[in-house]
C-alpha cells in the first residue's frame, strides 16, 4: 500500500507541474485551404504589339510564387446549352488550322510576376481574321505547387475547376 501511495504521489507531482507557456504561434488561416486563383484577362494581337502582349500579375489581388504552376486557357467559343450559354476553354498552347494548310498557334510563357501571350505558326499574321486576333479572353490559373503535384490532370479547364471548386476567379480589365 505504501508503494502505491508513493507511486500516486509521484504521478500527481509529475502531472501537476507547469512551466512558462512560451510565445504564441503565428495566427492560422480562417476558412479552409485556398486552392488557387484564376485571373480573367483580355488582350489583342496586333502588328503594333508584334502579335504579343504582356500581363503583369496584380500584387494587390494575388501573390504568385516561383514554385506555383501557371496554366492558361483561351475562351475559344461560347455554345448554347440547356442551362444557357456555356464557355469553351482551351488550354494553351493550341493551334488553329486553315484551309490552305497554314497554322496559327496561341502560346504563352510566364514568370512568377507576369505572363506573355504570343502568336506563332506558319500563317501570315497580317492575313488572319480580326476575330482571332482582337479582344481575346484568357484565364490564367495560378495553382500552388503542392496542389498541382497531387492533381496531375489539370490540362482541361473542366478538370481544373473540378479539382479547384473554391478557386477565386478575378475578372480584370
């Protein structure tokens, strides 16, 4: 009985000791996991801009890291659906072929602070219809690297939106 009392006293002393709590940790994020941002931008390809234009990420709207994955989609068409109009988004790089066999390529490259959109292919760009050059709409998906690594099939816009249902879409001028 004496051993049990001594053991209980030691357990009580060991569990009732408390030291300084230390400094508080950094505050956490409210509301769950942010799964990326999608920026919608418009631009035109003209001879004056060399059939290319640059878009800088708005630092007041979004923070982009070098490790983030950048995917870009072109609004290729709007079709009628049972629920109303539906956007058709095509991942870049994408090609359009003409009857004469020539090809127009929409493409892009990026850094963690901007995206450059440009045209290529073997078509004479001066002969391309304005509906393929002017007022083109793009969506730039900024995907955190760890999220993209675990979701490898992000080539279609529909797959992207299914895996990022909480993505913030920001339409910019």
